[in-house]
RNA sequence: GUGGGAGUAGCUCAGUUGGUUAGAGCACCUGGUUGUGGCCCAGGAGGCCGUGGGUUCAAAUCCCAUCUUCCACCCCA
């Protein structure tokens, strides 16, 4: 071994992560659950490049998102960037292959995205993270929005979220309602909507007085603020009948809110018919969300017990986005399911069991004389669909057992000189120390038996 | 981008008013046990005390700078 004059410090860029097997295995399980839900709701897979032309990716939501895009150095004169989300690439794809994608197009997409903001681990916020998107393009019916919300509720329930500390709520609102409210308050939605959204959205954090102070700081006229704050008189958010009451109350405020309220009423009715339980969603009229390309219903899911994590999923209707790339505009709605947020939340709620290996059986090695018998056993177990690994060198049995123990491998199979001579296999279950000797031809059955017990 | 903490072994940390050779737990390796893991015992390896400068007879400890990192805000998944 030659001496290295200069060692390179092993490290990774802030906000990026390595997933070692113990964490990667539960992560894979979560992804599998999400993928299963996407399939069950009839979404088709899509993948797009990690980097694209910068001009495709920028300009979606004003300057805010653009600042967070990782630009790549000039390559042959082309300006490129890592994609910031999966929604813009979808809009491009829909515009680029109109003849190959029958509408309505339901697509899901699971890929990393990159954002140049400040990472915060505890909040599940990273510079590289994976988004699981489900979107429906080509339908402007609220039925599509309802499907997205039902899917979200289904995924979170499948992952084990539901009651007590694990309770989740999907907050639902509509940008058209916010716009109508802004107009009703005497402000011009064209110029003031973003500001109104920003202030209202803080309600859950700073309360009614905080929002009022925020409006004051933004120099919104007192008369307008008075009208806007009436939203909070409607009481705490809730789904089902409570949401319907809230719609009715808003309807009494002003007739110009009616169209938006009718849309929401249709959405809520669809949620009920799709079997989304009332306690899983909540009509939250002050929900605004940051991105300003939303044009209709908006939604995000949160864990009341873990407010610092922010939203686990978020989405809404964006009817103007495809039009950036195509002559013909297409309505679209969808959500992002943030697996990294979800993983962080599940970790903090004790829902993750680390697993360093998926192996079910370790076949020990006793040296050259019995090695082929051991390898034949491993091959047979594998043919039977049992995840099996062989120890790859002759070593003390203690060391081999310790290896199995460290990796949480439940069973060790032993074929030493005695077993080889007798044509048997010894199987030991580490959890309870039970060890049995079986004829070689019965080993698969006995392995299954021991793993089941 | 704005504000506040923290940097000592692979990880979590201790280290007294500056004072001999910088420690513990966990993890790792070896042995106790050449056919049996966890528990126990013995031993071993592993440190430019983040980096650079300053004060001092003497700095992990005091001062300055710098880098890194964590937390909160903004925004978001």
C-alpha cells in the first residue's frame, strides 16, 4: 500500500444526501406504496431529462422560482439547467407530443428535482429531493381535482398516516375564490392578489392579529382588510358538512363570490362520492400557496402534529401553463407528493424501521470441501424466490453469525462436513435461536416454515 | 437573502481558574470460544481539538479572522 500524499475528504454538497441501505430499504418501500397508488388511480408513467434548456424551465412563477434554479455552465453555446420541478417538463411534453397522448392525460412521474435554497434537515428541506407527481391534463372539470385529492388521501393513508400524531389534513381552497374576495374587498386582483395571498396564508402561523399587522405593513386600506379578515370569522377549518356551511356563509357575503363557491361545492361533492373521509380534508379559505400560476382549486396536506415540516404534498389547477409551449392551451391539475418530507415526518414519528438488508437466508461457508454443497443450496433457495446470500470466504462461524446478526438476516443455513456427509442442512433462526436439521431436499420447505413462524 | 447557536475519535459528547502523554460511551478489529450471533471479560486501532493568525514560559481552553454546519424567518415538497 503506497502512501497517499493528499487524501481527498469524502463529502457531499450541502442539501444532498447519501441513502445507506438501512434507510434506502424503507425508502424503497415507501416509493413502492406511492407507485401502487398511482397505478390504482390509473396514472401512466413518464420520465423526462434531469436537465433541459434554461428557457423551458424559467419564467413559470415570476422571479421567485427562477432564483432557485441550478444553472449549468454553457455547453456548446446552449444554456441549460437542472429541472426545478416536474410540472414544467410535463407541460412541455404535452405540447411536444400532442398526437401521442390521448386526452385526458393522466401521468405520474417520480424523479429528483433540484432547488438552490437553504437546506433544513428537520423540516425535510433539501437541494436535491425526489418528487412524486400525479397530474391530469386536458380536463377543466373539478372532477379531475377531486381525483387528485382522493389520490393524495389514499397515498397518505396507505403509508400509515391517519390518527393521533399521524393525523393528516388536506387543505383545500380555490384561487378564483381568493381573487373574487380580493375584488370584493375593493382591491384589484390583477395587482393585489399575490399580496393578499401572502398575508392570508400566514394565518396558521401568526393568527388573525398577525395577519392584520401584515396587511397594515403592506399598506392595504383598513376597509379592505376588514372585509378580508371576515374570512376568519368562519371558524376553524373542516371538511364535509362544515365545509358546506362555510360555503353558504361566504355566499351571503357577496354575490360575486358565487361562481367560485359553486365550483368548490362541486369539488366537495365529488370528494364525498369518491370516499374521501370528511376528517381527511378541510376547506381552508385562507390557504393561498406560493406559486402564482395556479388558476383554480389548490390543495396541500399537512401534519398538525408536525407543523415545522410544512406540507407533505401540494398542488392545484394550472390552466395557463401548457399554453406557454403550445398554440392550444390545455387545462391541467395535479399534485406533488414529497417523499423526502414524508420520510422525514415518518422518521420523526417513529414510523420507519431501519433495515440494513433484505436478505432472508445467509448460507455459511465451511471451506473448500463443502462449498459446492452450500452454493447449490443457495441456488435452490433463490430459484424458490427466497432472498439468499452466501458468505464469501471461510471464516469462524462466530464471525459469520455476527454478520447475519448485524444485517438482521433472520436465518443462517449450515452445511459443514457432518451435514454434507449425512445429506442434511442445519437451519438456525436467529430471533429465537431455534435450530433444526433437515434432509437437503426439504430445506426450501423448512426455510419457508421457519421464516413464517 | 435576514437573524441566532455550534465546531474535540467514524457517531454522540466530556474536558475544571490556560498547566505533564486530550478522555468516555457507541461503532470497528483481535483474543477469551478452530461448528454458532446478541450478553460479558481482556486487549487493539482510531485525534493538525475546523482552518489561519495573535496573546503567553505554556492554548482544545483567551482574542481576531475565516470556513463549515445546525436552528429560526422567507419560500417551498
